[in-house]
């Protein structure tokens, strides 16, 4: 039973992280359109911090960050816009 609950939790976490990463990609594209848009830049910074927090928590929990779709490409894209 514990294994079933763990799989459900992993699936839910994967889904939540997927949504965050999708929204972060949207924020990247929006920030690219107007680098003077303070709201878009703030949104991008917020997603950057959220992603860093999730990534840190996964690493500290000995999780495979690539399993949750964290890639160097996303991090580079987030940092490049700033």
C-alpha cells in the first residue's frame, strides 16, 4: 500500500512540476517580447526562484532532477532573459 501511495505522490509531483515548467516557459517567451515590461520580468524572476527551490529540494532528497524534466537548457533560458 505504501508503494502505491508513493507512486501516486510521484505522479502528482511530476504533474505539478510539469505545470510549473510549462508556465515558466510561457514566462520566458513573454519576457522576450518586451524586456522593459516589469511585470513580465518579475514573473520570470518568480518562476526562476520557484524552479531553483524545487530543484534544490529534489537534489537534497536524492531525486533525479532530469526525471522531473529539469534540464540545463531551461535554466540557461531563464537566466538568458534577465
